[in-house]
C-alpha cells in the first residue's frame, strides 16, 4: 500500500517467488541444522530494530547474526538474502490492528485516518522513505491493509481503478510530507542548529530586505505565516478530501 520514495533500496529485488513463500508462510522451512529458537519472524524483527535505530544501511546478515547470537550462515537457511529480507521487513511494519473503528464511519474519515496513520508509520520507520516500493511484493499485511481501506471507501461510488488511485493519492501526499519532515530532522542533526537557530541567523538581514519595499507581499505576511505551529499536513490533507468530496457528490448526481 505504500509507494516509497525511489531511494537506495528497491522492493522486489530478491527472488520474488521465494519471498512470496516466506511472506505467506507456505511451509517451506529449513531442511537441516536450524538453530533452536531461530525463526524468520525473529530475523525480521531484529532487522527492523536495527533499521529503526541506525538506518537501513546498517542491516546486513553479519550484523543480524550478531544481534541474534548465531552464525551468519544459519540465517541464510531461513532468509535467502538482503533483497528477500527487505520485502519481509516492509510487510512486517505495515501490519494493522483488527480494530476498524480507527477508520471512522465514512469514506472521508477512513481516508483521513489512512493519511495520519501512514505519516505515523513513516515517522516510526524513517528508513521506509529510502526504499523504492513502486513494485511491491504483496504480502499479507499489504493486502490486509488494502482490504480494510478499500472496503471503507467503496461507498464513494467510484470505479475500481479510481478507488485504488485515491489510496495512491493519499499515500503520495503523505510521502512528500514525511520526507520533508525527515529532511528537517537530518538537517538539524548534521548542522547542529535547531530550526529556531537556523532562522534566527537569517533574521537580521532578511528583516532589512523586507523593510526595503522590494517585496511588499512577502513583507505583509503575518509573523506566524511560516510558523511551526500551523498544521500544514492536516490542512493539505483536508483540501485533498474536499476535492474528492466534490467528485463523489458529482458522481452521485450522475455526473462523470
């Protein structure tokens, strides 16, 4: 369900058939010498923990063997390689709960919840933004998530392809917002300047430029126009939903 960002890693880069068997747990288990207590789930959970803490580049079979206290070759009996592991990680973090009340009672509240939950997902696992998921290997979490969302937005009365496009639209918007937030955090970390300190350094000269009369419209904006207190994400999401509501109403009246 997630589009990703075209980053340094690509979903579906491993053996797709083997990945599908692992995702759907078709029963293909290691045939010899497994370490007691070692499972695909444990390997994937360890990989997600490392990626969350240190970034996706820190995830390797050697690193995971250290995390799990086992030999590197033991891991390959469960997961063929980094490509397949990445797809397992992607599906793992997309798991949704069984409580559908989070989606509200109508299509609009469902899409708003989808947007906010997806933003939370990217904040919790920022490495997702560095994975190209344009061709996802569809596991149970991804399909389960789509099932829940599409079932809630079917009353929009749109064609099937349009319903899928609506989900893609919301995700694309969230990816852009999440990437902007990630870049801001990375900039603060790399420069050592907080956001407030960064803009404070520019304030004296910019104040003179605004007072020059060269940019009257910009100078007329209120002091909080660029403030961090305004919910830019929520504002944009609501405007997208407003536009979809116009389409839904038009279709209900028999328009195209």
